C-alpha cells in the first residue's frame, strides 16, 4: 500500500488532507508523518520509499527520459538501460545535473577510471539529467555532407579554370 505524490508534489492523505512534500528527504518525511499522525494513531509507524522517478539522458544526437523503478539505481546500471555511451560521445566527460534545494549542482564523471565509484552522483536521484558531451569527431560526422559539397564545387571550379586557361593560351 502506498500514496502517490502528484505532479504538484502533494499527497492526498486520509485525515491529514493534502500534504505538500516538496523539499522533504525520505527520512524527514517519515519523521513528519509519524508526528502528524500521533493525534489519530497510537505509536504510528510510517515508511517512505521512492517507488519510481525519472532521469533524463541527453547527448548531442538525442534525449530520452527513463523511468527508474529501483530506488538505488546507479549510473552504470542507468547507462545499461539507455544502451551505453556510443563512439560519438565522450566517456571521460559526462555531467550529472542535479537540483538540490533550488541550487543546481553539476557533477563531472569520468567512466575511464575508477573515480566514478566515489562520485556523489553515483546513485541517481529523481529528476537527474545525465548529459554526455560529444566527441570532437561529431563535428566531422555531422558536416561530412557539407565537406563533400565543398569538394565537388572546388573540383568543378578547378576544371573550369584549367579549361579556360587552355582556351586562352
């Protein structure tokens, strides 16, 4: 049994009415619920768990929002869910953007060494954004068609100049 937190960060709770839980940690909400329920119950016990939350995965090519159903999902498990980091993106420059008490925090993660296990962003939190910076190679891949047009035009101009020089001389 559980109570759903709506999009406004509120729970409709019997006897207590609508409770706004934005900004509460799991422990603080548990303790507060137990205090609020004291007038109605003898020795109330409340358990607070995050049943699911969303994390957004962004690269230069795409963005995806994934619903996480495990409260203790780490960033390595999350990368497995989204198919990993492809060759167009950097494995040594990943940012986890997290909003904590109206303050945006950015954690840099390098997946090429063991420092990932010590990162404060190792375990994902609700509404985290995982942004993978693009490789410099992505510029070439994205502009390959432009490069072929430039090559074709340059070749045509060169042939035209050679032809015109041959007629004049």
